[in-house]
C-alpha cells in the first residue's frame, strides 16, 4: 500500500469514529482513557508528518496555548509551522498516563486504527525523508525541495478537519459515557473544545485553499527497495575490494561505527586468518579470535543510513570467506582461493588499527552496552520472581574494550614481525604501512583511496635499499 492509501484508510476510520460518537458511549471507565489517548496519538502522529515534510521540528511542541493562539491569528506566518503548533496544542495529555488496555468501544477502536494508519504513512515518508537527516531517495530530495509540499500539508489538514469534527462532540461523549468522566478527563474535554472552536478551524481552510486542486505527488510513495538485496560476492577480488571499502569508511567515519561493525569485522578477520597461509602477513588467528570474543560481548545502538550498508558488505565478505560448513575435502585451500585469502589477509593489519581507533572513539561517546549483574525482580501483584539482567554503559576503560584493543594491537605487532623484507620494519602508524602495501600490490586501487591520508604514504625506494645492502 502507498502513502495515499494509508491516509485514505485513516480518513475512513475517523469518519466512522465521528458517526459513532452519539450512539456508542464507552464500555468501561478504562475504555474512556484508552479512547482519549487514541485521540492524543492521532494528533501527535499528524504533527510528526509535518516534521517529516519540513525536515525539522518547525517549533517547540510545549509552547503555551496563549502563544499558540497568537501564532494562529498571524495570517502571514508559515502554514506548516502554524499547523504544527495547532496539532501539538490540541493534544497535551501526558503520554505517561497512557492506559495499558486497548480501546473496546467503536469510537476508540476507530481512533486507534486511524492513529496506526497515520503512523504507517509516516514510516513510508520517513523512508524517503529521514527526520533531521538528508533525503535518501530521489523522491525524498524532491519532497525536501518543496515538490508537492502544499498538497501534502492539505492532506494533513483534511485529516485534522476530521479530528476537529470529532472534537466537537467529544466532551458530550465523555459525559455520557460515565458520570465521573467529565471531572477526570476535564483537560481532554477542554482541549477538544479549544481545537474545534478556535482559530485552528480557520487555519485548516487556509491550508486547503492554498493547495488548490493540485494533486498530491506523495500519494504514490511506497517503501523504497532495500539496497543490496540478493547480492552475493563470487570472487576473491570483489571480496577484497568490499573489505577495503568497509575499512576506508570506518577510517573516515569513526563516529558512526557501531558494535555490529566491530563484531562482524573481527569475525571476518578470524575467518580469513584461519584459512590463509600460516606465514601470511596479518594471518594471526589467535589475536583475531581474542578480538572476536571481546567484540561479541559488546552491544550498542543499531547502525543507520550508510552504516547499514557497510555492515551488509562485511556480512557478504564473511559469507564468501566461509560459505558454509566445509566438507572433509574442503579443509585445506589450494590454488586461486588460497592466494585470494592471502591477499585478504594483507588488508587485515590496517583493518585492525582502524577498528581499534573506532572502538576507543565509540566508547568515549558511550555507544557500548555490556551485561552487568543479574537481579531477581517481580512484577507488581505477582509472586513470581524473574532473573533480570542489568545493562550498563561501557566506559572507555572497560575490561572487554581493553581486551578488544589489546588483541587488535597484537594483530599489528605480529604483522610487523612477519612483514616482507622489502617493506620498512618500523612505521609511524601501522595503518599507513598496510595502506601503502595495499597500494603497492594493486596500483589501480590508488584512485579509490586517493582521498585517504594514509594512502599517500610513500613506497620504499628500492634503489636506496639496494645501496644499503652493498
């Protein structure tokens, strides 16, 4: 279903909710609270649609009602900002007081379904125009540039008009549902009276009149396809290029490296070092095993944006290195595949140093969580205790982070010890040595890494080395 389909479904549910206001009071007192909160969710999610259209929060959502009234009376103001202020002011009920039960009556059920439909429409829009970020699709770029924005605001205004029609009869519905509802939910009734009888009604007319008869370009929006779906690495050169690309991205975007990148990269390093020639540069499987174990103990927030694609690339490299459970005849590699493993192993020292620096930076930003002690807890009203794991933010000097960085440093030390004699035995930074070695093995890859400062490390002068041996 498209963005327009979900908005149409929300409109149908709001129309049905309005039709049942007079004839269907709440079933229980809890049903009143659930219905009032469903009303709150519809307004909040309509305000979220305005945020996604504009790419930012147009105004503070906690501005007092008097200031909102003044802003709504200013005809020269930005319609998106004024609409956002009106939507947030129409639903100031505290979300912490949300009921734990779903609505039972037909009014509450239709409001709840409308809120879910608007939320799904928001997810479709967010997949093209992420909040507080640059658009990720051509459609998102067009929306942020203003294409179809007036018509999209008119769609939100149309749903807001449906909510205002419900708010006209909502106070009476509250009082007819329960004798105590008028007192308990007096703030909700006051919000409904303000929304349906204030300046917000006139603003809705202005927004819809400004859009005119222009069709909404957003109605046909769908979820964009997931990039990389069905792709697989089939040869060693592609696997090496993917590993180098992931390494370079982590080198330049250390702030975006997450625990999943560390876990996947260390597992890839362990698989490569175990399958490469024992004397190959970077093939220190013991250090990679320790690093993979330490990285598996770290947890953190999931990646987003380009970081998701980088994690996917590391997974593709891992599946090429270890495509599945090997048969007895596949335990030893020969020929071109063994050579490809050695070439991958030559990249591992620089990967290790990049991961070590990224782990330190991420720990300083508090991106890692570790499992702490387990405590017995019981839910209120229950006699059964459950063991609950307490999670804590891992400080930079946490044991697992220390073990991870120590193992990665061991990879670099063993790589320097086993480096070929034509390379310098001492380098200011291991990353520069490994990046330079990669450039020396593949001159064509200089173009892809030219922007990296580490690539600009000079290769050793063979003539000077020969003179030193004479």
